[in-house]
C-alpha cells in the first residue's frame, strides 16, 4: 500500500484533506507540494499510530467516545485509537465536537 493510499484511507472523507489547511496547490491536474505540506505530512505520519482507525472506524465508535468524554471518564486511555484519529482528522473532530455539544446541552429531564 502506498503512503498516499494509506493517508487517503486514514483521512477518508475528504477528497483533498490537506486543502483545508491550504498546503496543496492544484495547477491543472497536477498537485504541487509545498514545504509546509511536506512538514505537515511528516507530522501526521509521525503521530499516526500503527493500527490507526479510518474515518469509518472512528465514526462507528464516536458516540461511545463522546459519552466517555462527557462523563469525565478517561476516554483517551480507554479508546486511544479514536483519540488519535480525532487529533489528526478535522472532519471527524468537527463531528465529535458537535456530538459532545449536543450531549452536554441536552435537557437532563428528558428520558431516553
């Protein structure tokens, strides 16, 4: 598996995940890599765990992770691969923050 395939799987939902940071320039059909892009890529590779989750894998566990965080339990220790993915993936981190906000602001008098 190439490094690009691994990164694409890791940050699966975005077609061009690095575009959000402005690190990649597209000229026609070619992608021009900047030094900032390479530094960012090396940082992501360095901080990616061996068995890192894809977006789909992290999303499948996101509700459980959010509940641990909301209940002040040790989410990072109990689910380190989800935490690692959220640290590296802005799309999944956004979804996590939305779910956490909803859970924290839910009416506590409402029964499930």
